[in-house]
């Protein structure tokens, strides 16, 4: 019988800017005490802060729990690099275009 991996919808819950619970996590790209970068169903998620610690990670369930002082949360898109050249096949992170009300005012 083959295993079927259940897809978990992406969800981000921040409690008092100290605890973060994330679902829909596909991979953790990097982490240290000031930044955690993970790939989710909705793109790359970057959490910035101080004293950040990964308290639990379960890639089978797609969950990640982080605690520490959260200062910023940012999403970026993932694009696949062309199949030729020095970065062939690697994932490239690209910041999302700002399309909100404020960015339209300051064009």
C-alpha cells in the first residue's frame, strides 16, 4: 500500500509576537536567532526577530512552531531557475511585488 501525503493548507498564527505556529510548511531553508526562512504552500515565509528558536518541526505534517521576539513577517515567491547555467535547477527567491494602496500612492 502506498503512502499518501496529506496536504495541509497554509496557516500562520502569531500569539503575542512571541509564539508562531505555521502549517503548510514544505521545507525549512535556514534559521538562526534573528531569522527563520521556510518554504510554504504560499511561497517563502521569512520571520525576523530576536532570540528565535524552532521549538518543533514536523515536515510529514507540514508544521513548524517558533518562539522568540517576532519583529517582521514577510512572504516572497519561489521561481525555478532555468535548466542551464551555474544555478541550473535551483530555487530562486523573489520578493513579491507591492500592490497595496500605499504603494499605488507613492508611484
